[in-house]
C-alpha cells in the first residue's frame, strides 16, 4: 500500500471518528422561542384561534409548508386534547396534535413517519402561552425538537433548523397579531362583540 493511500485511509477514519464522536456529544434537542404583544386583546379572544387548526390555516404560516401532492385533514374536537391536523403524502405522514388546552394557551406534539410500515415518531413539542397585561396580552411561542440521529444533530448544530422554526414562529405571530387587530379594531376589548368578531 502506497503512502498516499495510507494517508487517505487515515483521513477517512479521522473524519468518521469525528462524525460519530462529536455527533455523540452534540445536544439531542433544541429550543426556539418567539413572542409578540397584541394591544386591546385578552385570552378569551385569542384562545379560539389557538385551539383550532382550521383557524391556524387562517393566520399561521402552515399553508406555506404544504405541498401540492399532499392531502391535509383536520380531525378531533377543536379546543380539546387530540385535535390534530395531518399531512399525508404517499407513505409519509406528519401530524400536529394538541396535547393540552387551557385558558391561557395550548401545548402540542409534532409527530411524523417516513416510509411504509414505520410507526409515528414524536419529533417535537411546542406551546403557545398567553400572558395577560393591563393593555392587552403577550403571546409566547416555544418549539422544541428532538434530534435522535447523528445527521439531525449536525444539522441542528449548524442552526438551520432553529432558524427555520424561528422564522415560522415570527411570521405566524405577526399574521396572528394583524388578524386580531383587524377583527377587533372597531370592538372594545373583552366585549361580546369582540369575541364574536374573532370567532367569525
């Protein structure tokens, strides 16, 4: 074996060792948080929009992530644990499912499976909470994703996934704020008219 070949093999072994060695100590999860403030709005006006994935499609950036060849279904009772939105494309499936709904926010799981015969895997968890104040409320959105494989950990280490999640949160929260401000512009905060306007 020539010297060049030995150097090449040593280099390959070093890269593989680095891949698995460093990948083994990289974080197995990451978290992203964004928030926005909405004046003149309380939890009673916001919760119908958070607890329904039908409403999510009106204000969130979910539609921008959908593909033309994927079918979208919404199931379960809005505002209750188990309510979910499902994207199906051939043998692949992704689900956002509410796991907790309270007066001041929601929690949800993100599940997916890739390939026929593969079980659903819980890949992430998120929450949107409402902090009420004297002149409106603040919405805080947190997302956490699990990175089980070495490849996922490396991608997370470079920050691309976190940046995509942050952009999704910020875009969606901005749209939600605009949606609420438009619906409630002519109605006093907390009034029956305001709640009815949001629900429409």
